[in-house]
C-alpha cells in the first residue's frame, strides 16, 4: 500500500462559529447567560425546588413544568454546542491560551447551570408520586415522561440545594480542575527518541504509537522512553489523581451513595446484579485471553510476552492504510449494512468532521463529540496508517451515527449512559473488522485477527485490571492520600491479577494510571466497565443483526434513539436480552473465544 505520510485532515467547525472571539460565538455565550437568568427567575417565581407537600393542582403544575422543560432544553442545546466547540480547540492544542480562557469562563456557566438544575431535580423528585397525573395535561412533560422518572430516581442521591450549589463551585477549583492538570502535562510532554540515525523530540501520542511498529527494537526502546517520560511527571499527576478520587469519595458519602462504585452504577442506569454478571463472565474468560497472549509470544519467538509487544503486529504482512484507503474501505463496508450509514460516513469524511493528524499539544486516543446546534459530530483520532486506526475511526463514526439517530430529540431525552453509549461504536467497528477479515488473503488474516484480539484483550482483561485498580485506590483514598509509588504498585498488582502468566510479569506498565484520562473525571468514576459492557452488548446486538438481516435495522435505530431514557436492563429486555444473566455475557465472549481459537491455529 502507498505511503501514509501525507497531509491528514483537521476538523472543520466553521459552520458552527467563526472563532472563539467571533460575534456568533459571543452571541451564543450571551444567549446562554440570558437563559440562565431566565431559569433562575422562573424557578423563583414558581417555587421550583424541594416541596414539603404535593401541589393540589396537577394541571397548573404541568404548565409550569412545560415551561421549565422548554427553557432547559434550549439552554442545554446552546451550552452543549459551546462546550464542544471550545473543546475542539483545547483538545487539539493544549497551548491555546484563548481556548483555555474560554474553557475556564464556560465552566463558570456550567456551575451556574448546575445551580439551577439541582432545584429542578429536587422538584421533580418531590413530584414523583403524581408525575403520571401531571403529564396527562402537559404536552411537553408528557413527551419527557420517561426522562422525568429517571430524574426523579437520580434526585434521591443529592445533598440540599445549597450544598449542591457549593459543591459545584468548589469542584471547579478542586477535584474538577485536576483533569486539566493531567491533560495539560501529558499532552505537552515530549521525549527524545532515536530512529534511523536521527533523534527527535516526539509527543507522547506519537511515541506510544510506536508500540505498533514492526521493529521489535523500536517497540522496546519506545516503551522504555515512554516510562521515563511518565516518571518525569508522576508527582503532579499523582497529586491530581488524589484530588479527583478524594472529591469522589467525599461527594459520594454526602449524597448518600453506598460507595463511589454505587454512584457510577446509578449514573450508568445499571444495577449490581448486572455488573456482577458482567464481571464474572469477564473473569472466567481470562484463561482464553492468556492463551492468545502466549500464542502471540510464540509467534514473536519469545517465551513470555513483555508489555511493549502487546500491540505488536504479527504475521508476514504489515497492514498499512493511507487515509484515502481508510475512507474508501469504511464507506464501502458501512454500505453493506445500509446506504444511510454509508452516506453518513461519506458526508463526515467529505466535510472534515475528523481531526486525524497526530501533533504536538493534541490529546492522545480518540473520541467523538456531538455538536447539537448543527446536528453534527466531530471526531478526534491520531492516524498512523495502522489497522488499529481503521478500527478507531470506524468506532468513533459509530458514536456519530448514534448521535444522528437522536436528532430531533429534546436535549433532556437525548444522550446515553456510558454503558449503552458504546453500542453503535462497537457495532460499526465489528462490521468493518469482520469485513476486513473476510476480504483478506490468508497471509493477511492473522494480522486482522491480531488487531481484533488486541482490542478485545484491552477491553476485557485490561479494563478488569483498571476496575481492580480504581476499586483499591477509592478504598484507600478514603483514609489517606496515596503516593505515586502506591499508584504504581497497585497498578502492577492489578495487571498481575488479570494478565497472569499471559505476560512477562517482570515487564508490565506501572504508569497506566497516569496516562488514561478516564481516571481524572471527578463526575465519571469507574469509567472502565462501561467499555466491557459496550463491547459485549454490542456483539450481542450485532449477532441479532446477523440473524435477522435488514429487518433488524429499524429496531436497531430505535434502540439507539432510546438509550437516553430508562434502565439498561429494561431497555435490553425489549430485544430479548437478559443482561442480568451471566450466560448472556458468556455468549458474547464465545465470539471472542472463537477468534482466539482461529488465531492460535494460524502460523506466525
């Protein structure tokens, strides 16, 4: 295939605003402030807050509820658009001082929003016994009935309005600012690396991408340089992690959760029984994934697989893609599902929804963000020509298609808990990966299977290690701060518990806690098991599609449209899926086990 070193696209948001200092951006910022003023006034006028007694006039209450819902939806649309637009600057250039200032200003508006949302939430909680009666005569509220019941459930875990308002203010200068610290120091870190007789300073995302390099010496040296880089910034990042988890522990107790994990389950609209079934099936699969890792070590001519070779390509053919080849393949394979999905992807590529170039100051990894004002999404990735990036782009386009399926929904009804948010992304990633495997020549199949199993191992085994790690630090953080050495020791222990003899225990990765931004979101704790849920639930949904064919497509789109409302288990039950059963998750893992079997049979 052709050389991948060509100009790569940067995303285009000129149809959203003209710039961070443009008149249209300022106008929407002013609109957001005005809406917040209106919400504050409206709530005071109508006594929106926790009630001592139920109102006697359901119809009058319904009119008040309709009014506030319309205001909230309009406010959320503007706020979400502004937030995404600002994030498009700071995520691609952490040195953008104007972007950083606008982000800080925007966060103050988010605090104001929280201050008006908390009384609304408490009010809905008070009205819970009569919501059905209220929504009979209130058209807007009737449309939001399921979402209102979710809000009523969430209101049970809140402090007083005054305490929640104080917490919203304090986190902006405490635990809530720590993700900025982690993001800033990790994205700006560069390390010198010698290759082909030339030494250059590489941003960490570029350095970490060398884990996919076919040269074993480069992989090993890149890993060693990476660890030195993380070691150089570990103290401030350890400070950040203590701040984030300390905030989570304190707020969790104050809000009445049994634990930080309990708060995450509620956020994900998930129960403990579902989590136990999921995690139990994952743990049962460890021997299967260790068999894959041992087979990989053998194919690479090693006794045990060191960490730096987990992402190594295997096989006689190195799978490389130019950007144009990636675009053509994704559009073609999306078309095997539906013309709508193919046209959607083509439009995203043609209108530069994707920022693909790895560069200094840009965030690592990949994500998709919704731009509700223009009914579009934007995707960040760090393209290096690898099959992994083909999977990443397919995955993130799945998120964008999920957003497409929710166009027209009011903001309060849109979105998804983290668990169900991965449904469309896993579906699209699986669609493309399976197509690549079917089309591949025999000598290419090993490489494709390799990539699929690298991803599955990360989502099943590594995610479990992250769950163990976070469980331990949350428990210990309740008593005292932890040192960088503590974090490293806990991470290594978690990796040994999960990877076992599948990896060389003398060569693991003590700094995985430092580089993963998921740990630093004070309001998204345990952002690990949702990935495993998403992968295995997505495989289950994909299996239904393979069985039913085109007739499944309308139900699939309906599923994606409805993920913002209701409990995960109830939503899954509509499609005959019992996610509280360990057998359901084990069935999805069998799909991965079959890939391991096929992989182990192929020669390296």
